[in-house]
């Protein structure tokens, strides 16, 4: 949907790169508009912008005036929308409502969590490449709720790649989504604090796996392995995690999967004190800099998701150059052979370690 710039609101999602008189966009596709970005568009005299129909908070954007072709309508996206992005935003808002219920003392309604996650898991299985683009939607205000739904989806993806049966894949989706449910028991003054946490406040945050476990321990529809996965999802293979500092085989397989999904999404998302990083860069960091903390099979499973970006995909490199993927190797999916669009130069990113893929453009 194309709208006049004066109609834009904070939280709108840009659906096309926005250019001025430069070769590089001044605002990139999938950016979440802030007051500062809208000001930049006005400074550059941008008159109209293409945006998604859903805003980042899941509400439908209805401008008073809009520019549209005949195929576009002002109808709200439905539950059966073909777009994983829209389904995700709607699901996040449903999860947010459940989270607020838990804050008020209500128990977890597992049937509602299942109704949120099952359609998303099925949609992401049909469109796996879309799953690795959801991090673009992250913003500080909605992060806590986006993170829970995304961790559930990524956990299910890993489980499917590791040949888990359909029932266990759904269990992974549920326990991945509920792994941070215990955050509802943390004081809001700590949970939504906009400055650095004190040591005591961080210790309270670190108790959330215990709170989460207590919230799910009597839910009969969750397997015991799923409940233990929730309790242990912040444990690390080298013993550096919490709440008990368990190591290696003392950590359940479900917990190892959720740990990878949790860290991967957190590092690829915008946070209060850290900007989002490329999924390609994050996976390399987890495999190299954080070696020994995470399960290798789970990391290779999430890495297989990059293989869904087929030969011919257009990507942006870390130095700003636009390239086309020429060849992908299963052992190093984050470092394919690429051709620089502008010069025609062929680069094997495995041999050019200073470069990495910043994002997939199309």
C-alpha cells in the first residue's frame, strides 16, 4: 500500500526500499518507522512511501488518504493470510494478551498458545525462508512478545530438521514459546526498565526459567521433556548458564534446541542497547566465538535454513555491495560463492572472512 508521507505513523513497516538521489536507500525495506525516520523522509522530500497493511503492533494501518493500485484493498489481513509476516504480527498480539493475563495471576491456557503456534508452524514449514526474515520486525516495545513467538517457531524448525516427529515438533513450538512465560512474574519496573539493570535486578531476571517451569508444571498437554526444556533453556554446555549451571548430558535435548533458538533470535533482533545483527553473522559467532556453549547439531539445523535462500538470491554484503548467490555449500551455508552485481566480480566468502552477508534482499 502506497501512502502520502504525511500519513505515516510510528510503527509502520516499510515494504520497499526508499531512495532519494543516492544509489543506496535512505530507509530499507522492512524498517520499522520511528519519529526520527519519518523526519528523515520529510528532510529528503519523499512524497510517498510503500508500507505494509499491518503495523508492528499488529493493528491495521488505515490512513485517511492512500495511493493504491487496483489490486490493493483496505481489508484487514485474516487468520488465513498467505503472508507469514502478517500471521506472526497477529500471533504476537494474541500472545501479548495471554502474557498480560499471566501478569494478573491467571494460569496459562495451553489451548490458546497452541492455537497461536500451530498455524504459524505450518505456515513457516511451507515458507521456511520467510522465517529467517522475521527479525526485521523486531523493535524495543514489542520485543518481549515477538521473541517468545519467534523462539517457538525457530525451535520447531530445528526439531523438524533434526527429524523429530510431528508431535515433538509441536511440543518444541509450545515450550519454546513458553520458555519466557515466567517473565510475567518479574516486576514490570525491572522487566521494562529503560536503563542498565543492577546486579540484583539481573539476578531477578535470571529467575524467569524457574517461574516459567512453575507455571507449566501441571499442564498435562506438555510432555515432561518439554517442561524440563523450559526450565533448562538458559543452561549452557560448558556450565556457564543458569539457573543450576548444568553441563553437557545433564541438559535435556529440548533445552539445547531452545537455547539455540533463543540466542539466535535475541542476537538478530533490535534491543535497547544493541542493534540487530545479520543472521549470517550471528550463526558464525555462535559456531566460532561461542563454541562449546551450544549444541552443534541444533546450530547446524538452524544453519540449514540458510540453504532455503536459493541460488540466484540477491544479498547485501557487509561493505554495502549488492551481490547474487552463485553457489551454496552445505558445510558453510553462510559463506556462499557470490557475484558482485556492479562489477561482475566473483567472490567466495569463505576466503574473504572480512565480509559477510548483511541481509537477503530477494
